C-alpha cells in the first residue's frame, strides 16, 4: 500500500488536492472486474496492465497497481473508456 500526497500549492486546484491510497494486487484485471461487480467505478482502466484508478461507491479515489514481478494475465478491460475524474 502507498499513500500519495500531491498537495502542491503551485498546481491547479484539482491537482493540488489529489491524494490517494494505492494498493498492490496480483492480478489487476481480476481485481478491477471484482470491483466492478461490487459497484466500484473504474475511472481509468488498466489498459497498460499496470495501474487503474478507481472510485468507491462512497466517493473515495484510490488506485490499484500490479504487484512487481507479476504479469498481466488478462486484457479484458483494454477497450474500456475512462469514466469521470480521478
């Protein structure tokens, strides 16, 4: 798990308040598909097989990152468009 802290005053207001938790997962595609089934919005799908931004039903942004040393086993979300803002 990683805490990202990007509150830099010189950035635009949206970028200056963007901080989130990032979770390392073994299979990012399976994690995203399971999250979708539970009502989680995938704001930026893992098209590169490495990282996805998600927004939980209560509006919390976070990201999933493929654990180092793991390979992308499936590319089921490659054509999924970005949704909303993260």
